[in-house]
C-alpha cells in the first residue's frame, strides 16, 4: 500500500532537519531575549513554538471554571434568610452567561439587587501586552475573568482584580481606573484612611538577579509577592517585597534554605493583607497582618519600621484569610491542606482558628459545624465571624457558601449551579453587615439609578 522510502532520502531529511531546528530555536530565542528583533520572522517562530502551550492553557482555563459537583441536589440559596439587614457581595462565574459576575444579594430575602458584569475585553484593550501582561487577552478575557474579592466603596464604586491590573468601576460599570503597576492578586482590604491594601507580584523581580533570576515569561519566573497600599484614586502609596521583608528580618533561610536543594519560585504565596486600624496592646495602627500560604505562616508586620512583630505557625496548614476580631484576637481560615505522597489534600476538614494574644493560645471556632457539613476546600477559601458570633464560610473549590448561626446551626447555604446542571467556581465573596457597609450599599443603590436615566 505504501511505497518504500530510500534510506538515503530519510538520512537527508534528518540531516537537513538539524540546521532547520537549530535555526528555529535561534529565532525563538532572539524574539524572547535578543536585543535586536527580527520582525515577523522571529515573531512567527515564537507564535508557532507557543501554540501547544497556548492550547493547553485555554483548555485548563475552561476546566478550572467548573468544579466538582459534591452537592447534586443543591442549587442557589437554601435555608432561612438573615433576620438583620445584611448583604452578600457574591463573586461567581455564571455558567449560563459564561462570564464572571458580582451580585449584590439582600440576605433578608435572597433577592439579587444588582449585578455587575463589566466589559473586561474593552478594559484589556488599554493595557500594553508586554511582560507580565503579555497573555492578558488570552488568559483573562470576558469568558475567563473572575472578579476576585470585590469591595464596594463609599462612592458606590466596585474594586476588584484577578491576578491582573487592579480595576475600579462606577455604579454603571464604567472604568474609573486600572492600575497596571504590577499584577494584583488575592485579597482586597480597606484601612481606616480609605486606602486599599492588596498583594501584587513585582515585575521585574526586586531581589537581585543572582538570587532569583529574571524571566520575561512571568509564569516561569520567581513570584516576588509584595504588599501594596493604593489610594482610592488608584495611586500606589507603598510597596514592599515580602521576600525582602524575610531577608531584612533574618528569615532568608526560609526562602533559599529549605527543600531538596531546589530553587522554589513561589516560596511565599501571599494571599491576604489585613490592615490594623487601631492601637492596642499587641499592635499599632498602620500594622498589617499577612497570610503566607506556602510558609503556613501568619505575620504581624510594621511597615513604618520594617519589622516583623509576631509570627504564627504550627496550628494551620496552607491557610488563608486572617481577620482581626477585637483588641487581642484574630481568626485564620485553616485549609488544613497538606502535601502528602498522594498530593495536596485536606487532612480532615477546614477549620476556623482563633488566636488569643493575651493567653498565647489557639482554639477552633464552630469546628463541629464545619465537620458536620464536610467543609474541605483544598485551596482558597475564606471566613467571616460577625459581631454577633455568626460565621460565614466560602468553600471556594466547590462553589459553595455557608452561613452558620452563632450556636453552630446552619442557617443557609448557596451552591453556584447553572441551568446546564454544572457547578462553577466562586471567587472570594464577603458579607456586608457593619454600619459603614450598609451605608455604602445605600449610596450605591441611589447612584445606580443614574445609569438608567
């Protein structure tokens, strides 16, 4: 059926293939690192070389938007609405729209009062596609962008990010600002002055090149996590590398002296910055608590002196979301996620850990309730303990939110299921219940009326 190929022809093809392959590699390398670009020739070579990786990334991105369906009988809200005025700022991927949205939900009746669905593609057009934003259009377009940890501000604006530029939109979803200083990620929290604290990845890396190298393709380079303070207008007021904080405070061995003699590109993994808004026995106004996932560590850091005041380890694993409860207690969402031989697994269930600075003791909050409801997100996850003792938990990996009464009974739950029957990801929602939060909601509901005029 097939004709035989002369052996000399096969050798000739192989021989010619060697210089062609080398030349192709040179073109790719020249486009990535060369001081002189070779125009469309090298650009085309790089495009062809990256095509398999791009296809894989697209497939993975789509897969990551769907989550395992652990609750086949649940959809939307189930349970008893809250008796006090409170709202849920629900960040989720809408499996029907195939876009990330944020909903303002009235928790006294579970009604959606407003939906934010900004035009991310339009926002992306104003960002130069170089360095860390090279693949912004591919990875973070309308169909893949999640509005992570949104916060509703006093002026009715909504602030959010998704390992991306930090964005603020008005009540009509028009772009107010887009900070492209670096990639911002994980938590967004406001301090007493109205400034915003949010993690970022510094690029190019601030640490010396001989320690962490340099790589124009950010995914292959060192993650130089930083704490950043941003003004309400989007101006960077303060930025500090957490790795440099370690070095300055005698903890460099945790960056480059652990593991099996291998360089670790993500030794910190900063996932929460909680600003301190009042002076107390154990901290000062202006301090910040930091949650460092890959160190299984929580720090109390004083930016004014560049000093680590306290660090907590040992009782939580790959934790998230540190919150200040009063003048001597904090809470930490313990993923209880451990790297076993079989992979990264939750060793039992998630829990909410309380640390008491006065007694130097740890305790677990409503642990029986989390065990009973089998809460076990491996990554992400967060919690809020309200002033009345109620507990809100987001089980991010499984698209589920839960609200417990202070006595541990489950009041309501929500699963982000679409009409297609699949469950989709949620991305760090928050309960709005304090006086300032209620006023911000009121301001927003008034300002959004202008959008319809």
